């Protein structure tokens, strides 16, 4: 498949895999692990911005 792991593409590939009902693929596993990591990073960055802005 891909020669390199591109994390930003994982959620898109998960949706594609779910659409064709290939739930046991490694693409699905990697996407399910990467999507919460993106959410966690977003929350951490948002928290830091609010704390430094004095809000």
C-alpha cells in the first residue's frame, strides 16, 4: 500500500474502509489509534492558547 505512514490521511482511510466494510484491516486499526491522538493534541493546544491568552 503506502511506503510511508501518513497520519493525517488515516481518518480518511478509515472512512473509506468502513464504507466498503473492511473492518478488520490494518488501515482501520491505525486510523482508530490516530484519530484520538489528533483530538488529544487539539485539546492540548487549545488549552495552552487559552491559558497564555489569560482567558
